[in-house]
C-alpha cells in the first residue's frame, strides 16, 4: 500500500480523521440537543451544560473509536495523541472561562472529553480469539 511508505502521512490522516469524526458528531449532537431543548420550556444554564457534556462525551467516544480503527497497528499511540489534542484544545477555556459559564464546566469538559477519547480507543482494541469465537 502506498501509505506504508509514508507513515507520517498515514498518522496525520488518522489523527485528522479521528478529530473530524469527533467534530462532526459533536455538531450533529449539539444540533439535535438544541432543537430538543427549543421545543420545551427554557432550560436552565446547568441543564444546557450537562447536555453539552453528554454530547461531548458521545462525540469523543466516536472520535477515539474512529482513530483506533484508522490505525489498526498503532492504536494506543494514535489515541493517546488525539486525547492530548483534545486536552490541549480545552486548555484555553479552562484558563480563560467564558463569561457566565460555571467555573467547573470547562474543567469537567476537558477531563470528560479526554477520557472519552481514550475509552473510545479502548473499545476498538483487539479482542482475543477466544472471545471472538464465543
């Protein structure tokens, strides 16, 4: 395969692909959540934060799983790099929180997203042959 000659290219595609899956899934989940919340009474600020945490959790699981799927020979390394990217992308919000947002929210968002990427990669880990045949 042509990408075997260029492992850096394959790694880049793997990480960009995993992050793109995360971003797309998050966009769709936030849209669905926003539509669902708009149909009812005005939700509290805390309810919106918890809904966004749940959306981020699911999207990060999908991103971690996709990254592990795209790098079948080096899953752990690629998932670790994506988790680090996720953590770094949230650092600015931790250091400079949005006005009016709860102080705990960006910290928990960074931790949940990072842990979910790792968990998504773990879900895609190779299974032992004895478990697959059962």
